[in-house]
């Protein structure tokens, strides 16, 4: 597996799905086989299922494990595949945003000769700044400030996504299958995913979606303040990261609560 990933790192256009001619690269097949093997093991082994059910109910430990798993696996690959080098307009625009934020600024003063620094996804006038929303830049800036490199923010966001995906599934299904879903998330979006090997991946936006969607069934069952806070955090993070996806996420939340709102309005009319 390490040799395969080293080859993929040397020839990304042949292996990574965004650049594959069919939109499904070799690494996707590796991830698909791994996911199928995990699912088959769960369905066929009488010893694995009780362990999953027992451990899956320990929410805190499961989230910690799933947060650490993709980070540990990617760090183990560093001798074969070092820290990603920024490439492409997206990477450099997000790194500019992160560098701006880590200096506690929202924008930079324009260059004296901006025509020599023109770049896609970067504004030169009236300020020198990235066009992107703040979400991804905040995570990169956090990793940059705490660990000295923006890629640390990418690793942290990937771990947070895997952990919150399990937390989301715990609200919708059984603990065992939620744990399986979290492991499959780490397989699909872990060290072999371009989300962990570039600076514009979607883990921050996905984490926001998990926070919001995981809060919905909990609010419907318990109506707790902490679940409402999780919903608000998810929506706010999505707005800061992907505004267009925020509209779809907000619409999904409204549709989920629409029956309850309709019943409430009808009840008020009866009263």
C-alpha cells in the first residue's frame, strides 16, 4: 500500500479521481475494495458484530479513535509521500487567506505594482486578498499558528470530519453501524484522498454538514440546548466555508422541521 501511494504521489494525474479520464482513479478502487472488505467482515463474522456494538456505544472513545486514525495513517506515509507541495490556483489562494488570517487581518494592502502579481482566485484591488470564504482559511491558519505548517490544519479537519461523521450516524442508526460508517469515512476520505493531500479539500464543509445533520434527530427526540448549539455551529461553519452549500443545508433543515412547524401552526389555529 505504501508503494502504491508513493507511485500515486509521483503521478497524481493517473491515480487521483479528479484528474482521471473516467472520474474514478485507481486509488478509488483501492478504497472501494477496502470498504467492501470491512462491510463483508461485519456482515459475516459473529465475533466482530458484538465488539462493534459494545465499542460503538462509547461515543467519546469512538470519536477519538476515528479522529486519530486518518491522521496517524497519513503521517505514517510521510517517508514515502511527504507533506504536499501547494499546486494550482486554489491551493495558493487558500494559503494566502490562511496567511492573512494568521496575521489577524482580513485583507492585505494592495501591491504597488499589482499587474505583476495577478493570480486566479486572488483580488489585487482594492485589497490584496483571496476570494474564498473564511472557513478553510481559518483551519489552515490554526494549523499554521499551532504546529508551524498549514497542512496541519488539513490533517485536523480530516480527523474532525471522520469523528463527526460517526457522531452524526449515531443519531440516525445503531452504534455498531455508526462505527462502521465512521471507519468507511476514514477509508474514503483518509490518507489516500486528495482532501488530505491538498489545501482546498472539503473536510471543513463536510464537518459542518455532519454537525448540522447529526443534530436533527437528536433535537427531534430530546429537544436539548446542546443539540441546538450543534445545529447552529454546523450552519455557521458551512456559511463561512461554502455559502452555496449552506443554502442547500439550510433548506434540508427546514424540510426536516416542516412537518412539526405545520402541526404547530395548525394547533395554534385550533386554540
